[in-house]
C-alpha cells in the first residue's frame, strides 16, 4: 500500500532528539489496534501486543510476557470490556501505573448497537441506531469496569438452546449495548489515530511532532485504503452473503455491503439447530451466493449451513490472524476482508 511520506528534511527535523527522548512503554489489546498504535509510533518506539494473533479476544489467559508488558506499561490502549471483559480486571490490578484509553469510548467514535438473532435484529435503546462516544468518559482510567473480571468472561459461553438466540444475545453482551468490533470502520480508525497521538504526546512531549505527523500520514493512508476497498466492492454491491459470526457490521456500514445473517451468535459458541435452520432458510429466500467462515472455527458448521446450496465459500479474518503484527497489519487486514468478499460474491 502506498503511503504519504514526509520530505526527508521535515522528517529529520521531527525525529530530532527521538533517541534521547523517554519513549513510553505502550501495551495494546488486539492486533488491529496494535497496528494503528505502531503506525503512530513508527520510527520512535514499538508497542507491546497483549492478545496473541489468532486468539479469541473474548476469552484469553495472559502469558507471563504479556502480563509483564501490562505491568510495565505507561500507556494502555484497548477497545473496552465489551470485547475483552477479562482485561478490565487485569488492567486495574496489573497496569496500575498506566494511563488507560478505552477506545470505544473515545470522543467522536461511531458506535453501532449490538444486533440480535441470526438475521440481525438491533437492540432497542433510546439512543437510536447509531451513537457517537462523548468526551465525558475518562480515557485515563478504568473506573467503573472493575466488575468485568475473569468470573464474567464466560459471557459468550452460554448454550444457544433453551430460550433462543434473542435471550442469549442479551447474555452474550453483558458488557454494553454497543458492538465492540469498531476497528472495522476506517472512520473510527482515523479518530483513534488522533486519540493515540494525543495520549502519546502527553506522555512523551519531546516526540509530539513526530506522533502527530505519523497520525496525519496514516489518516491519508486510510482515505486511500477506503477508496480502494470501495472500488473492489463496487462490482458486487448486490451480492448476498452470510458471515460466521456478527463481527462485521462496521465494515458493512462503512462500505454499504450488508450481510444477510450470521451463523453463530459469537466467536465463542456453536449455533443451535434452530439457528442453522434460520440461516438455511435465509440462504434459499435471498439467493445467498456466499457463506463465509473464519480461520479458527469448525468448517463443518459452514458445510451444514450450505447443505443443498450452491453458494461459494471464503474465509474472513477480522483480526489479521495470519499477518505479522505491526504498522502494515491494519491495511492488509482490511484489504483482505474486501478481497475475500469480492472473490466469494
């Protein structure tokens, strides 16, 4: 991907003194967000990644090196307890000296309501279909989230049977009304780049110019990325597809390509027979041509959904599991999603 680069003379001026500066230790929850932070820190320092690539963020056990990274962190960036409920407890007990930024609560972020059921019914809340986060939330602390400890992290482990997917969806999202997969919106990523640069600059004023220069260049790159993805998806706008679990509505909204349903309630549960039946019916009713799996989940579930259908298949990876962590992961992951959809549709 092409990048907007500063002239060497300007870059040299901005980077002057970097080696002498006290660059903060930074810990980040998941690989896509780590990529954004790494881009802002490029040429200055390298953040630590907490959730290993390929792992499920909803449930995770910290390795000693990851716990050490949290303990030593001056800054922590994370989506919030809706994605990693177990991390709230770890932050409050391990990262006691860190300034913590909960990105889903950052000012200017677009937050979408959690959708329920196999065919996507939105939560009914007074705030409406879409909401922007406001700055009354304290991005430097983790107050109010101490109750999201390890005992709560099984929120997605409920059985899909019994009272049906509607009740299960409520149980599966005890940590808020908003879909936490907000990194799949380039507009949100652009907002976060500014927030990341601001927090880094506050902790490391000597490199403030470099952080903001990197963030500005990265936002230009996101604009180019969005244009490229739009061009990739234009030929398949009318296509119908089913995703494995409901993680993609920010991507769907950003690029005007709505999914027709999700096989599983979450990435931590198997679908009930009733839910599979709903999806099969949707495939037939809408003439769905593409059913998408995810890397770490049983492909047999997709096979069951596709029984009797001629739909194509593909694998979507919203975490960039097969990509090397770093500044290039986020654009590569987003392009991968678009390429997979275009090919499958």
